[in-house]
C-alpha cells in the first residue's frame, strides 16, 4: 500500500537528478540541473516534490513576487513524471504551493503556459485559474504563452 501513497515535501539537492529527468521528458526546452540548483538556493521554501514509493514523481518550483502594489505567488516550473500522471499528484503539488503562497500573504498566483499546451490550460482552469493575457514570443522557440492567474481574495 505504501507505494501508492503520495508524500509531499520540500525538494533537496539529492532530488535534482530525478527532477531534471522529469523535466526532460516533459518539456521541449527543459531547465538544466544547474538551473534547478539555483532555484533551490533561492526558493527553497517554495520548491516541492511529490514522492511515491521513495521515487520523485513530480515537482513544483514557485516563488513570491512583490510588485510594490501586491504580492503574488509565481509558479515557475511544474511537472509530473509521465508514469504518474492522472493520479492527482499535480493537483496535490499545486494545492501545496498555493497554501505556501497564502502563508506568505500572496493575493494570488500567476503562471505562464504554452498556447499549444491545451491539456495544462484545462488543468489550471479546473483548479480555478483564468487566462489573463497572451505574452508574445515568451518561449525560446518563439511560441506565445498565456499568463494565467488565480486570486485568493
């Protein structure tokens, strides 16, 4: 039974190879392991992993941004390993990050998602996010991004 239980915790340096492997299978322009290390150094309290049976099944990297007018959570990177998709792990990671953003007094959360990634857009909409605007040429290959937001108040 323990293999099917999902354990959420903060990421550690020893998780980075597994996180980078999930990243490579999930994205066309993946972050490097070094980029994840830098993210862990900057946002250690906002970098979560989901573990199943001792294996990293997914991760979420977030940060808090203060614009001077408002404080927002920002989901910077988020993926679940292909073999663990469809089990609710993404929703658990998202809920954990949103809770941490709220603890840090964020008014809401923002993220960017590829225009072509309709599956992710549907996931975010199902979890209360709304498309706000399109960012032209956001990704390295020139693809546009949709900026999505979820407000807490």
